[in-house]
């Protein structure tokens, strides 16, 4: 939880507390702009991405970049190829998403997460069992 001292988490309340700004949540464009201002202000982009956004494009298009550190760890350890790393980065999946998926259902959890079909019918990341097994092996060795 980012701000446990807040009495509620309505966007209007948070905007007033953090940015000292009032706005009308009745206007969708103002609502989105205020959300972006709040995201930039908090600098907790990983938490916000993992909990509230489905696509990093929703955030990166406007100049806020998610932290790559966790996935870079897998890249540096040759668990991920640069191509898979880029696909994960573009999909907004994080190291923690992979780890949680593995701990919930092992290889199968990773397979379902990474091979989920997108709107265009393609796999979210990969259906290659060798690629997914390498990630599963990494988390298995971490235990």
C-alpha cells in the first residue's frame, strides 16, 4: 500500500493530498491526465503497473518508463533472450508476475501466463516450452 495514512483512495482525494489540486472526475480526459500526474508524482511505477495496468503502453506512451531491473536480472543470468526480455517488457509483465505464476502452478502457471492469446490471436510472450522451462528452472533453483 503506497499511502497507508490516507483515509480513502479516491483519485480526487489523492490528487488533493499529493498534488494540492482539485479536479472533476466527471471528465474522462481530465481523469486520465490527473492519473498520469499522480503516477509521475509517486514514482512507484512498478507497483502501479503490476496492480492497475494491463499494458505498459498505457504508461510508456506518455513518457513514464517502468523499472526493468527485475527482468534485467533474468537477462543477465541468460534465463531470457533479449527478444523474450523485450516482449516481457512490452507486455508489462514483471519479474514478480513470473515468480508468482511459477509459485502458484510451477511450469504450467508460467506456460498459461506466457502463452495467453492476445487480441490478435498470438501468444502474449511465447509458447516455446524450452523458453518457459528455462524460466521455471531459474525459479526452481531459487527455492
